[in-house]
C-alpha cells in the first residue's frame, strides 16, 4: 500500500472520529480505511487506534504519529502545489463548501466556467451549513457570508458584497400600506430568515455610525432564501433579501422595493482557506475568479 494514502486515511479517521466518515471524505470504503490503518500499524509495530464496535480512541503513540503525519501531508500538498504552479494551469481536485442558495446561484456558475476553461481541474462542491474545521473536513476552500469568527490558521478574502433590499409584493402594499420609514416596519407582517433558533437582524446603514439593527416580529421564519422570496411574492409580508435573488421579480413587478431612498446594507461574502506555505494554484485561481466575477452580480 502507498504510505501517504495510508497516512491520509489515518489522519482523516482521527479528525472525523470514525472509519465511515473518513471513508466518505476519501471516497473509499470503510473496510479500506481499516486496511490502510492496519498496514501502518504492522509496518510500525505499534497500535495507533484502540477500536471497539462502538468507539475508537487514539493511543499515545498514535497521537504523536498523527502530528507527524499531518506535517508530512501538509508538506506534500505544498510540493504538489509547487508543481501545479510551475505548470501554470490549475489541476487536481478542488473541494469547496458553500451556503446552499448563494452557492448554487452565484458561486457554482463561476466555478463551472473555471472547470470548462481548465480541463485538468476537478470540482467537488458541497452545499449546506457551515463546517467547524476546514482542515479536518479536507476542504480547499469555503464560501461564507456575514460576520466571520477569527480563527487561527484560516485566511479570509472578501469576494463580494451583497446589496440587501427590503421588498414586498404590490398586493401586500396595497392591502397593508407602504412603510414611510424604518420605524413603520415594526407595524407590518414580515418574513424572516431563521435557523436553529437564531434570527438574522435587518440592518440599515447610518452615516458615521454602526448600522441600525432591527428584529421585526415576523410570524414566518424560514431557513431558505428562495422560499422567503416566494412568500414575499405571495403577499405574506415584507422581506429583507439579497438584490441578486429578487432582481428578476423586481423587474417583472412581482415584487416592489420598500423604502427605495434608504441606503442598502452590504452583506459581505468571503472565501476562506487553510493557511499554507504555498497556496495551490487551483485555490488562488478560484478565489481570484470569484472576486472578479461576483461583484457585478450583487446589485
């Protein structure tokens, strides 16, 4: 067996907590992960993991070996990145995680165009909730929106600013009236973005001050932006949504801008990647392409 592949299987098994999770990340079977780890243990003459039918734990030697394997794999990736950079063309698999709706409608098309331009570039895209650790999950790149946590070993670059629009259907405004100012919003039905008990505040810029945040008391809380736009178009209330999402509905008259003279809040979108001695060309090209292409789609 190839030692580097076996080391990667061992590192993933430790990071992800099970053979099954490591197998999914590596696109191999769980028994094959076990074979790789047994290969290392037989070669070293030492046990790396204590395994039962219900759990696994790392031995003291396994923890020290794990740290060395992480270093070796990082240096190997840097060496491969050097070769790719020398070729002048992004190659290999690019693993990217991103929010579902923003990713599918804005980010993925940019990456698809990149893959068409560079036939040796492979894409593996994940659409969904944020992950806790890019390195442990094996992603090359993550796209995230809003305020970021400061995390050691992670580099972030802003690639776009989403222009947020307060909108509603003309039928709703005819029935319930049009807000004259921000204070009036609290008297209206609203459609809010909420997930796991957390509700996103609506933000409005103020000159020389922090944005004003309001938390409308909406009876509709959804965790999908597209569903929010559908609900707004159905006349269920005001909603605060990205301009790229509602652009066509505004143009067709299905939705109307509320408080059009109010400055729009800009909701940041970032690309994040693990800090590395040499950034792989595939990551650098992808980030540059996103930063160049996305801004024109955000208004």
